[in-house]
C-alpha cells in the first residue's frame, strides 16, 4: 500500500502542476460517452470537439435546471444523461437548497473509490505504522438505503459502503447496524460505546460532528473507569483524521485538544455530485491538490460573474491565485456544466492547490459588500484569536435599515465553546470588522457610507445544535449555515429576543 500510495502521490502532484492535458482528456471522454444519450443529442455532442465548442453547447446550471432530466432518469428511464440506467441516487442534505437527488452511476462509483484511495495516499506514503492494522471509524450519514425500482436511494455514505468488500467490513466502525441508524444521537451514543475498546487508527467525518463524537467517547471512557485526557490516550495508535465539508480552521484548535498530539489532519473536498475533488497533500501547509484524472472536468467562474448572462468560464490552468471562483463540474454521473454552489480559491500553482472558500449562498451582499463565507470564517477566527477566546459555532444575518436603525448592518450570532473566556461584544465586532475591511474593498467602501459596524450577539451554549435538531438537520453531512436567510433567521429562536434589542454590553 505504501508503494502504491507514494507512486500515486507523485502522480497527483505532477498532474496538478500541469492539469491541462489530463483535464482535456477527461472532458473529451465525458462528451464522447454521453453523445448518444438524450442530453447528448439535445446538446449536439457529436459536434463538440474543442473546449470552445463545449462552452457553446453546454449551459451552466444548478440543481433546479437539472431537476426535470434527473426526475426522468429517477423514474427508471435509461440513457437520459449517461448511458444505461442510474445505479443509485444520493440524497443530499442540501445545506442551502433543500433535498437533492443526485445520480450515482457505475462509472462514478469507480471514480469515488479511486478518490477515496487518493485521500489516504498522502498519509500512507509517509506513515511508519499501518493505519489498516486497526479500525477505521467513518462518521457519516445513514447507511440505510431504500429501493426505488432498480436503484438504491439514500445517503452517499451508504451507497459507497455497499461497494466495500465483506471482508473489509471487519476493519470499519461503526458496524452496519449502528451506521444505518437514522437517529444521530443514538448513532453517536452506540458508536462511541462500540469504539471505546477498539484499536481505532483512522477517523473520518465532518469536523463539527466528529468533535461531538470525541467528547462523547471520552465521557464514556470516564464512565467505565478509563479516564483519558484525549483520544490518543484512549487509542495510542490513532494516526489520522480525514475531514471535509467545511472550513476546518474554526475547529482545528478544539480538535487538537481532544485528539492529542500526533494525529494528522487531512483536508478533503468532496461532494455527492462527483465524489472526491481535492486532497490536502502536505501536513504543514494549506491547500489541496485537485484530482484531475478521476472522471470530473472542472471549470471555474469568478464569483462576481455568476449573475451575468454570459459568465467567464475558466479551466483549472487558466485560473488566477487569490480569487474566489464558483465551481462547475461535468462528471461521469452524467452532469454537465453543473454549478455546485461552492467557492474555491487557488493558493499555489506549481503544483496547483486550492482551498474551500465557502458557499455561494453563504455570501452577504444585501448592500453590495460581497462578503463570502470564507471571509466570515477568517474574520470570526481572527476576532476570537485577538480576544483570546474560542468560538464553537456562528452564523450571520442581515439587518436592514428601519425606524430604529438609520443604516443596515450585519448581525453575528456567536456561540462560544463551553468554558471559553467571556469577551466584550463591541471589541469582538471591531476585530472582525477590521479583518474583513482589510481584505475586501467593497466591504470597506460600504462601511464608510451605508453600512453600520456589525453587531455581535453571544448566544447560549448549545443554541446552534438545538436549532439544528428542531429543523431536522442534526448530524450526518449537515452543517450550520453561516449566512441566515430571513426564513432561517425566523426559525433561529435565540435571535427572536435580541435582533431588535439595542443594548451592547459585555456577554
């Protein structure tokens, strides 16, 4: 495994240094294989030879634009967007747009599996001890699937788990019975008890939920007379945490305390629409290598171009450093020109590395300020570091001008970690305001006229998780939305009492 991992890691870095040829090969292959489908005939794929032809033939669109075609395929029709019938349908949580049924084909399953190995390759290439000598714990959505005709429907975790050889299941935690539970609270409780006495060497999951799991395991250990300061004290061979789905920076310090020394964290970027997209290859620096030969053709659209009738479309090798781009994918699941709703930013070119910069829907732009989710994450992290406190979760809403407020402002709802130092909300607001203004010219301009200093409201511990439970979005791949729409704000009960309050004392 170490030999193959080292060889693959060299290959990934070489491809990321010059992705053009590999990506052109993927693009041409996708068009050729989908040429005789309903979509291929409609878009005249037989005429698509070059990237310019591709852009002219394939419009950009999100899930809403694809829904009619996907519904026909889900009803059992073959050859709609990809040859044959769809093998399975991944039910996505839809952090910002509700439930989505996304196609999973035999070809995309193979790409998913290859991407899974790529996520492990950086660690396998360097680790002295085998991660496979013990157990691997995957904390994802429910593995329970249902049948719809000839296709399986459920969480992408469960769909991929069905392809794991039976023999390999003995190295995986939690066991299928627990992983299939729909109740996230029961799943965490039973999984923590099951893992307590195992030799766990690898953890994988969304950071926010893995933190809850870690705290629960340590409580279970104390309850049975095995008090442990951290996970490494409980599992001495724990080596690796594979995470993704959100910016890890706000959770890094807390996870380090719970995990203990020597646990490597590898950031990944994946989506149900196409599997694994990028993998962090260096432990000492940010940035992920895009997987350019795994059945996904990437395009990038500058964030400010998204609302234009003819937005600029760039291939990976054409993008510039330091700019937030919306991600567009064409995949071997039959999606073409599909807008994921994610933002990424390139941080190096040789090899090309990117970071997740947030969600398009998590952008604040009520006043023309264009503040993306990544900027919000970094600003809150900066304010917490400046004031020597620790933030568990946060979300931001817009408060428009009214009879009591001369100009509009952003309102930050911030939940501190249990035991974190209490801080003055005005100093916190000033610190995050300064950080955003320093890197965002639009925001700085509007702050000088037409946008008031942000307001910070500290909410009680547990507020966000209680809210997620109420909404039925607790656990699995669900994440706390960083920007609260008016509808989400109305359901966020801690905001009801404070949105229009005028006091600005300390928390």
